[in-house]
């Protein structure tokens, strides 16, 4: 029977969690990785009152108990975006909804460290709230109006973006909806069936990904051979990444912002435009493995240090 100190909650194909698992093995720390896409093959007994989880998977038994458990690394969204796809059987829909509910229910382990607790992730994933809080804490944010109409918000460039991460089905394939930037003069006023952000398009710009782990701030500048005036995620594998030194006031904002959301980890997107730093959004379960591969910065060591409460 394994009594792990650390639990990793992820899926089979998550490279960031792979890095953490390798580092935990290297440091000889007892842990278990629970992949959400394999949970249907687990045998689980969960007592939420104690709380305690007794489980078995592929012949290995484990117990999650507050007596041994120190921390949980939660690499999973709390908004389920792919449940009711066409073609899913009733059983498959139940598998997705009920196992997702089980994983979220691990929040009953209150007296351990979370990166991050799903109850806090839920609020932190709400993009309008992200902007509200950033503005409240004194950061610059782009002018933003949510509507189901294209609007003239008084800006030369307009970014049209989804309110929540948008993944749409195209037959047997899935498509990710990127942010699109238009000249205001290009947009005719039209009404649509779903709402979206009409947001100030900050161009020209430099994109900066800031990874915050408790009081540690690591900023990465994202650039290409040419200026990127649109969504940089379209060209993720073609770009250059380099460590970037943020001003102290921006670093302090990032730490304060993450703590205000009751998080221990956050991946913040900033834009540097006209010598001003603008908050764009935060991902409380953000990926960082490609940044480690491109810059050599040891995010895995930083996160394991936090999970060990060091």
C-alpha cells in the first residue's frame, strides 16, 4: 500500500506533469499520478467525512490520507468543455461528469497545500472577473466590453475573443478559437448568437508570459522574427523565448494578484504596449513545459520545491 506525500492530477498526455513526475522520482519523493482520462479503470473508495481515499489501479494500491498527504498539484480545468459531444454514449457522458466531480471533491483535503485548489481555480478561470480584479489592484487592463454584437468601443484596433476557452467540434476534429484582431473600420455592426469580448487591440506589442509560484516570479518574453500583432499561440512552436526582467512594481502586482485569487500558482499573460504593462489574463492551471524546453529554466524544480513546502 502506497501512502503518497504528493498527488499529481492530470492526464496521460500532459508534458508539464511529466516533468514534475521525473523531478519527484529524482528526489525520491513518494507520489502518485492520477490521470483523469484513466479514472474509469480505477477502483475507488472515497470517504469525504474523514477524509480518505483508498484506491487501486493496475495492481497498485494507495491511500490518500491527511496523515501523510502534503500537497496536490492539480493540472485540470474546472469548467468541463467537452462533455456533451455528439456521438458520446450516456455511459461516456457519465464517466466524464462523475469522475470530474470526484476529482473536484478532493478539495475536502483542506489542510494541505494545493497548486491549486479546484474551488479557487473555478473563480480564477472566469475571465471577466480576472479583468475586474486586475483593475481593482491597480494594473492597466485593455478596454473590454462583452456583447453578442460587434461594437465601436473607441479604439483603432479591436480584439475579438471568447469569454471562456472555446473549443468547437468539426466532425471528428476539434478546433481552438483564437483571438482575432481587426481594424475598427473592418468591422460592421452585427448581432451574433453568443457573447464575446470586444477588447482594445494593443498593437504593436510584446507578449510576456509570467509564471508565479508563491513568491517566485519568472517572466518569459515571447517574440518572433517579425512583430506579432495577433494571437501568439498560433505560432507557438515558431517563436523565440527568453527570460525577461520585469520592473519590481509589476512583479509585486503579479504576486499580489495570484494571492488575491487564493492561488499558489498562476500563468499570467501580460502585454507591453507603448512602454506600459497591461494585464490580459491568468491561467490557474497553465502549461509551462514548452517554456522550460525553450529557455532551460527549471520550472519543475521550482514547483516541486513548493509542493514539498520548502
